[in-house]
C-alpha cells in the first residue's frame, strides 16, 4: 500500500456530550472536497483517549461510510496494552479501514524489545497494514531507528508517522531501511518531504484542507518553491495550533470558523482566553480576514 499525500488527523465533533456523526460526515466531505488523500479518525486529534471502545469503532465505521472509497482511511487503533490494540485493530479492519495507525505505547514505557514485540504481534495478528507512530513527546519514549528497521521487515508494517520534531530522523529511517515516512508535524512537512517523506498526517488541514493539499502535492511534484510559499504563509498558524495540547487549539479554531461547536471531554477543556486571542489573531491573519 502506497502512503502519499495529505492525511487529515480529523477531529471528533461532540454535541451535548455525544459524538455528532452528522457533523463528522460534513467534515469528511470538506476534507475530500479540499483534496485530502486520506482521513485518520480517532487519533490523538480525534480525542481517542476519551472515546469508549464502542464509540471508537463507530467513528471509524462512520468515516469509512462517509468516505465511500474516495480516500484512504487510516484508523487510529493503537494502545499501551497490546491486547487492547489488537482488539481495536481487528475492529477497525471489520469496520472497513484500509490501514491502522499504531501509536507508541504510552505511560508504561516499554523497552525497545518490548516495542518490537508489541508492534510485531499486532502486525502478525490483525491482518491489517500498520503505520508506526513515533511521538515521544506524548508517549514518553521514541521508537529507535534500529527498531523501525527490524519492524520494516514485516510486510504488514508499511510506514512511519514521524512526529519526533526532527527532520534528521527521516534521513536516518530511510538510510536504515526501505519503508515509507509521513511527517507528523505540519511545520516540518515541507522540510521532511525534501529529504524523502511522502506526505503528512496533518492537524492544520482540519482548518485549511485545500491549501494543505496544494502544499503537499507541490512537494510531491518537486515544486518546492510553491510549497515554501504555503509553508511560510501558514507557519505561524501551524505553531499556534499547538499553543495548548492538541486538539484544543484546532477545535477552537474550527469553532471560530463556525465549522463546529467547541466541545471537549474532560480532562480536555476550552482554550484559555489569552491563548484564544493569540490563536484567533493568527488564524484570521492566515485566512486573510
């Protein structure tokens, strides 16, 4: 399976404490119309930690149904328990996902051997292609380059979402093994693609799908001058969408644009007034308002 282009780590909209599936479908239509190559439901941006197991499956199923085969569905189905990750990933396969995003187990901080066995067991058990998700800022540990190289020999491990904040990691991964890399940071998408990444799993595309698609596809076409124009235009927005923990700022921004109601589940809560003012100014400047 080829991983290439713009994949939106889509938010999960809520209404009065429940998942708003009608709004979710609208947001997916917006992504497809904007040129997204894929949707990543129930990742970090989709507030997966506060969704029930049943909701987790329902959101993936809703994404598959809404997309109607028009883009790839990469379901977030990782966990810090291997058994739970297997359950979620098998359900994602049954729900029609094309592949699975597997986050580094968080909090329990396994060794690299533990990580290898965790991801290998999921890949061998679930019969669904998996993308490793390196995000040490949230998980507490990285997936080492040697571990990625070992895992890349498994035919069901098809790539890496690299969100460690280092462009150099892309070169290290591609030098160590034959795999596919997607940037996990909007602000590093263009630099990472310049050294071999094939796209981005994006938060910002929840807000600006069309221009994100243009930026990423310009990179794929080798037109880095055009890509850099978009990168520079939105760089400040890329940064301020993480002014507080994701997905608080992106949901706040979408509410400012009247795309959703700003609603979270505890322990996430609305953005502070001070940061909201900063984000609003950056957002409206980027949108030319």
